[in-house]
DNA sequence: CTTGCCGTAACATCTTCTGTTGCAGCCAGG
DNA sequence: CCTGGCTGCAACAGAAGATGTTACGGCAAG
């Protein structure tokens, strides 16, 4: 499978909403967002649905509908986006249960889970250090 | 795709080699290793091939062939294993090029690459803090 | 030379992700 | 009240990657 691009899509969407808001555009439709991401509006709606459930964006239904940020871009970190999109952790355990007759097979899964948990905590800490405002600032610089 | 288990397989293999070595068993065949991981010997050989290219294990061909660690278990970190198995980074960029007419679409890829690079560095730092000896010790504790 | 194991290619299967279509639900505005 | 535009969601096709399996050539110790 191709690399997981959900965090990328969601971050792109949020950055675009932030820029539109700054320019005075209150709400954007999923079609307008999809035009920037260059993908299907349903993909964008799926991503925005995740972000809505996490409380990062709000949606207005009916005529004149659309999306807007639920809080300031400085208040949204990539860690929140990462958790909102529910990306799976980078490492998985064995597909098939290891041989429990073997001392390594018996005890390695909790050992690895602990190590992988520490790695994911490190990832989360690093993701929390960047906000949507940071991403947008860096984006407009180029 | 199922979660990526290459790091898990490779670490299991190395821990098993380390334990066998400590017990006086100099070399193990891929069949013996596969019996502990509970998978096909070819999977194990593929993994061991990665580790050999990275200089972490050595192989003996011909009759009486088999594998052994190329250095002490304390000297092998999960970071080295991670780099040996060539796992892809946790986040990918857009599948299709974003709309370059849009200021966000134009500049977001380098901005995200930089942020993702920092995250992967954090992962590597954390992986470097655990060695095969640590994993084996934790494994045998349960 | 025989035998056991490595190295690798080819292939089947499974899973996940992306992208697409279709349709019901909702609500501002006329 | 009704229309139109957009959301929400289910269903499905296609692509990509990973695992698992079989098969076969190559190598070296005995």
C-alpha cells in the first residue's frame, strides 16, 4: 500500500481553512477544499468528519453550508490531528502468534509493546510541537 | 494493509539468536528460527538478509550452515534494526500532486516534509535507547 | 559427490487505502 | 412549503504492499 497520507490530507485541509478564514472567507465547502488538495470531495469529507468528531472543525448544514475551524490555528497541533485521523501506530506485532514453547516467543510481545509505546510517545511529543499556524507560516514562505 | 511487522520479526530473530548464543548454540538455521517466530523460513531468510546487509548478523553457507550475531546483543539497538529492515516512514505525502494554483497546495509539501523529518528523528532517538539485550532481558522476565 | 541450507524469483492471498458513484438528510432562502 | 446545494454515509472498484508458499539454482563441509 502506499504510505499513509491521512495526516497530510487533514493538515492540508486545516491549513487551507485557516488561510481562507484569515482572508475573510468564513466557510468552505468540501468541493472548494478538494480543489486545493486535488482529490475527490468525498475524501475531504471523510477527513473533515474525523476532524469534526475531534472538535477541531465545525460544519453548517443546509443551503450555504460549509466548514470552518473550531479554534484558532495556533491552538491546533499536529498531535491533535494525528489522534483525530486515527492513524495506526508505525509498528505492528506478529501476524501469527509466535511459538509459545519458546521462551522468546512467550515473552517478546509485551516487551515489544512496551518499547513501541515509548516510541509512539516520542512521536506524539514531537507532533505536539507543531501547530497548524506553524505549518501555514512555513507553507507560505516558499 | 496489516500493520508493518518487519521490525517485530527482525527483533524476534535477533533476540532468539542472542539467547541461543548464550546457551552455547553457535549457529541457527532459518528453519530453527522460523519455528520460534512461527512463520515460513523464507520470511525469516528475507529478514535475515536485511540484517546481514546491515552487518548485524553473519551467515555460513554449505553444509552445517546457519546464522549468528555479528556483535554483542548490547551493541545492537532497535534503531539499527529499524534502519536495516528499511521500513517506510509513518507518514506519506499526497498521492496526487496538490493544486499548485493554491498557495497552500504550492508550499505545503516541503513544510510537511520538514515536520515529518523531525518526527522521524524523534522516533530514531527513542529506538536507539533500546538494545537487543534490553529486549531479551524484558522478554525473559515474563 | 552428496547433502543440507541459503538466496531469490514467481505467484497467490489478504488487507488497507484511495477514489468513485449514488442516494438520503438537512436547512437557508424564496 | 419547496427547491437547491451541500453534507453524511454506504457500497464498490482498483491499486499497492505485506505475508506466506513453492520451486529451484548455488554453495561448501564432510
